[in-house]
């Protein structure tokens, strides 16, 4: 099989989680940088990465890297890359995104334009043509510039991996599926423990938890750009990766997962999304105010993404809301709470300092993941 160096971008702060996932898949990691993990793999690794990784944004094939401080160097460096090894004569290719940090070249549109021209020049010489119809498979390119070092990747994913395919309906401020999965993975929760999300919105956290409990790979029900690249990844490799994913699913598991929301409409949306994900039978959704949060059992988990007060008319309600969150949590004997929030007074109004907090980004918004671990259940001595 053909060997690649693959790049998996992720949310800032999630690199260690993604590294662990890639390790678990059995691939050799070459670099962990801010917002991405690079690893070696073959065609199978590309397919399995897209289908199995919960915290990645996408999987890129690293085409190459070079130093550039001028647009002429960017042009020549891009032209020197072996584009013909990936893009056929009828391929549609473009620089879908350019990101620049601490580099002399910082205009995304100029970077994209110069690189496209360089790719065209290279492929014109290779294919002996004067123009390209670009009517075939799509080959989106992504480029990162960091301190004048240019890293170029071919996007095998297409729509971001956070789009699992089940969330057709969303809340006003939804949490991305890969971030929701990462939050769960940052806790000790497993499918044998109770999980409650009292601000479930469109149901993302409960659904991601149910998928984990059932061993459902996040990308098993969606398509990827690289499926149209038979010259790079054969259809049989995709088929084998999907069959591997199907074999791991156990729909007989019965996790105790609950999602509450104050809005009846959101509860209906959450139920429909869970149905589309194939996990509706594993989650109990209910209209319930956080003031009514209670549970008769011990050692459960609250994992949630409450309102942050980002809309002006909501801000005055935040102190009372977070006070209620703290009060209800303290009434749950031996429970743990894990809460992501960009509300700056979250700990103060919960009236309890977290054991640990972790800076994360929810979209472009800086947030903190507040961690309140509870007692562990006693081990079964039978």
C-alpha cells in the first residue's frame, strides 16, 4: 500500500486526546503541534482515520513543506511539489483554506491565488496541456504557514469530521460533535455510569456518549472527498474500514444517559437527531428545568454545555443560573460535574472552585472546562 504522512487538525487544547486516539489505532506519530497531530500511515490509515477518530477535524495528506518569506518563494516552493502524484488531468483543485501565524505572508486570498497559479504551472508542464477542464474529482488543498514554514496538505475529508451525519437540526448555539466527544473523553465516564446533560440542546453530548458506549465509529455513516480518488485510495480499502467499524457496534448495550432541556422544541430536535444516529433507544430525553435536576442513584456524571450569556439580553440571568447549577450539583450525592463555559464568573456563581479547569475553544470563543470529580463507586468484590 502507498505510504503517506497524514495531518489531523483538531481543536486547540485537544492535541493530547487526538494523539491518544491515533496511538490506539496503531499509527506512528511524527509531530504534535498546536491544533494538529501528524502521523505516518497507508491508504488504510487514511480511511480509518476519517472513520474512527472522534476528536479530529479532518485528515490531510501532507504533500510537502518548505520555507517562504516572499510570494516568489511561495510560488516556487508550491510548484516544486509533486502534484501529479495526486491530481489527475481532469481534477478540480483549489486552495480551500490558508492560515498564517507569525509569518511574513499573511493574506489568505493572496496565498491561495499564488499557490493555485503555481499548481497550474506544474501540472501544465506534466500533462502537456494549456488549460484544465477541472470537471473530475475534487482535490481541496489546505495550507498552514507558521513562522514562514509552509505546510501543504491535500484534504481527504471534505466536510469537517465533526459533521457525523446525524445532526440535521441544531440548537441556537450548538457544540460541535468532535468537541462534545472530546469533553466526554476528558472525564472518567464510561457506559456503565449514569450521564446527565441538563442543557442538552440538540442532544450532541448525550448522542456522542451513546455512540461511544455502543462502539459506533463517528464517521461510519458519512462520505469523504477521498472516496472519489481511486488513484490514491481504492474502494476496497474504504469497504474494509467500514466493515471493521460495523463489526465493533454493539446496539444491545443499555447505558443510562439522559438529556434535559427547558425547551420542548429542543427536546424534539434532540430525539430526532438521536434517531438519525441510531441511538434513540439508549437516551432518555425530557423537558426539564435545571432547577428540577435530581437523581436517586449515586456516582453519576453531569457533562454539559450551559448558556454563556453571550447574548446581551441573557447576561443578567447568568449569576442565578450558575448558582442553581451549583446548588443542584451539591444535592447529588457522590456525583461528578464537568462543565464547559465561556461565562467568566462560572466558578464564582457555582459557589464552588473546580478541582481543575482547562482552557479550550468552542468555535472561536475561549472557554474553560471546569472539572468537579466526585467519589468513585466501590469496586464489586464478588
